[in-house]
């Protein structure tokens, strides 16, 4: 299991479009990919779960990946968030 | 005649096409084979995805990629393994039919979104209900209402339009939209405006009075719907429609023209924006810059203070987007009437007279004001940014804010960071105190911007949200007009620019008066710019003096309004 933190920089937080970009990236990996916020844990492969976490701009989240391609998955998640999730 | 909310401008004349969703009864029926039922659900899901994809592609080609985005959202939700997993789980656990499993699962999520403290998330509740209904319709073999094949000249009449219904609209055949529910910012209203179809929404109980095929006239500018109009009414509205279309064409001619009065005075015609993305609209309507950029959006809907870096990026984006045109950025104007948990603001007994705007910012320099001012100064290197301070009531506030700005300039110099050394600093004039002290304040700042919404509220001592006393809330009240005239005169005498960023700046009855008083800059919503430019170019300041003198001789708001109405209609 590997984990790493990243801060959400999108102005409106993780709303539908950026959440979709995040999930589309997550489903490319076999590993289980989750992220933790202060109050909850979300499944990065489910748009509903990501939206339900209600992540806002400036929030820090921690990705936790577990599985055969975990390091690759983690690096990819950190990169897609740092790149602004398509915005 | 029915009244509703004017959601999309223009006149629509045509035959009613009443859209009724088939009522579905969803019961927790037991199923014999759970396996077969899961297969049934999966089949319906696949069909729904296929339908939605068609709608998405239609919308993308007919309207635009941006408008198709909502259907992409639906596809994402339909593809969510958690949602489909839970529905299948419910079928298996309770041996119930797919319809009921969808009903309970989707409603749970819709309720979750509806209860979130975030407008964008609340809109997702509508999406959840929309995909729920579509999956159930597929299961029940109910054809979705076929809006795409409505005949030419149809006026859509419905309780509400779901995003998937609006997606099917063919603008060549639909001349108007009337709905019982919705508001100016609901999805159907936004799409109606994008398609330039006149629309009146929130018309209560209108479905009880309209039958399929009834003749309908609607005025999307005024929010009026007439069922089975007389010949005369139809004629009047047909003329109105032609006038509207002609005016629209005529206004497009004013794109690229200078805003100059007949006697050759150049007026700055600029826009109010609340978000860096609004710059596109400013340029579309040929705004000459931005007269008010509200920065509150940066602080709302989040759990922590925006960093200096984040603010810098947002301000820079606007400055760069306007490529050299001026932008007046207002520092944080927020108080106890807004819920911003991370700021730890106590509820104010009287939020509009309380701890807000510059009062709050000067009290919390380190965590709020300094980062914002630093971000503004740094961004000033990338365009023509001016800083505007809201809710000034006394001289000390101006001096303290300016001292802080000078202090930060010193820091930036020491750090070798570039900024515009001659950045202009101005104030909102929106309190009675600032108006009375305008001659003094004018010597301390680079510009004034009159905020008429608050100035009216504070001058008349009237809460603008209170319906019972709304009759007092008029910018045409002589007390408010005297105040405005005084502010402009004081600013001109001191040789500084005086602008206005309240709603009055685009009011056709107010523009002649403001020109006569000597206002230099008019800031308004981008869509009002061309109309205002046309008006301004038709007047000369000289000729308007007599009109202003006459208007100022009246002693009640009604007399002034009646006179100005008569003047602009002559």
C-alpha cells in the first residue's frame, strides 16, 4: 500500500467535471484507489463517491492505492490532480 | 394573461405543445428470479446509456460542447460502479423489481446532493432524478417525450423541463417555452438563452389553463404569457417581436464602436463580473473593460482561506484575459450575512450595518487583507488592475488601507517582485457618510465608483430584501439622486474618475441623468452594454442639462420616474 497527499487547486473544488476526469484516470488501474479527506474516505473510481466527499478548493486529500500497480496508480493520481483535472 | 419569470428575452407566438410526463407508479414488487431481474436492469441501463449518448451528440452539434456537458455528466453517473452496484445489491437483497431499486438508490443520492451546502452540488440532485426517471421509463417501455419532432411554430408548455428534454429541442421549430417550475438560473432557462428561444418560467398552475393546440403568445422579456390571444393582441405582439429582432440586429452594429456622446465626450462602458470566466462574455459584448470584479467567489464554497497564490492566479487570469483593458477589482466585501465557516464570523444582528467589508479586512489584515492586496499588486504587473475598497465610511479607513498597500509595495520591492508602481486605488461610494464626505475623500483616492444598490439602501434606511417596504427602495428618490449628483460633482471637481457599478448604471431612465451629472464610467452586466452604448451615443450632455434640472426639481420618486419615463419614450 502506498499513500501521498495533494491539495485540490480547482476553483470550484471536485465538482462533476473534475471528478469525472479523476475517475476516468483511476479506472485505468487495477489497484484499489481511495482518498481520504478530514471527514471521510472516498472511492476514486466512483464519481458519486468522489462528489459525496464534497472536496473544496484548498482542501488537502490523501490518496491510498493498493494492488499490483499501486505506485504507478498513485503517481498518476497525484499528477492528474496537480495538473488541474482538465480545468 | 399569466405572469412568470422572464427567463429568456424575446417574443414567442405559436401553438401550445403540452408536454406531460407519463405518471409512473413505482411499487416494491417482488420478483421471482433475482438473476433475471439483474439482467433486466443491466439491459435497461445499457439502453439508457445509448439514449443519453445520442442526446449528448445532438446537443453538441446543435448548441455546443459546453451545453452538452450536462449529458456527459449523466453518462458519468450512469457509468458509476457504486450506483449500479447498489441498485443490483438492492434487487438481490430484497428480491424487488429494478424500478423500485432504482427509485430508492437514486433518491438517496439525490437527497444527499440536495442537502449539500454548495450550489453546484445541489444541481446534481436534478441530474440524479433525471437519470432515475429515464432508467425507469426504459424499464416500463415508456417512450421519452419526443420534443425533437414537434412541428414548426410550437410553444413548449410543461411543468418543468429536465435536462434530457431540453436537449431534444429543435430551435427551428420551437418558438417559445413556458414552464410552471424553474427559475432564471435553472438548466432549462440557461439553455433557452443559449438557443435564443424566448422563455417564461415559474408560471404557477399554467398547465391547468393551457390545452394542446391552444394559441400562445409569450413575452420572455417581460415574463408574460397569453393563452388564446385576441387578434389585436396577436398583432401587438407580432409587432413587438419584429421590433425585438430588429433591435437585436441593430445592437450588433454597435460592436466595435466608441461610446461617445453626440457632443463628443468619451464615456467608459464596462462590465460587472463575478468570476474570471465571465471575461469571455465581456469581450463578446465589446465591454471596454471591467468596472467591478467581485472577489467573493474566491472565498465562498470552500473550507479554508484562499492562498495568496490562488488569488494571484485568478486576478492575473482576468488581467491577461482583458489584454490591457482596465479592470477594477473590489477587495473582499463580505459580512455576517454569509456563511463562511472557516472565517469564524459571528452572526451579526444587523449584518449590513455590522462587521463587514473594509471593517472586517482592516481588523484581520494578516490572514485576510494582506494576502489579498499582495496578490492584487503582484497581478498588476500583468494588466491594468485598479484596486477598489468597498463600504468606506470614514477617512481613517482609506488612509489605513492605503498605508497597508504602501507597506506591501515596500515588501515586494525588497523581494524583487514586479508590480505596477502607479496602481490606482479607489473606493466604492455607497454609504451616506461617504456621500456627504465625497469632497474630502476625492482628494485621497484615484477614483470613485458609486454602488447604487447599497447607496439606496443606506440612504433610504430600507432593507432591499424586504418586500413589505420595497416601495421605498427606488434610486429615483430625490434623496438618492441628490446624493449621486453630489458624489459625481465632488469627484469631477477633484479631477478623478467617477463611475457607477450598481444596477442604476444600465437603467435607461437613469442614464440621461447620470450623463448630465457628469458620470465618466458606467459598469453593468455585459449583456446590457450594447443597448447602453446606443443610448449614450444618441444624447449630448449639453442637451441633457435641462432634463436633469427638471428631474431634480421634483420632490417625490414617482414624479421623477414619471417624467423620465415620458422623456425616454418621446
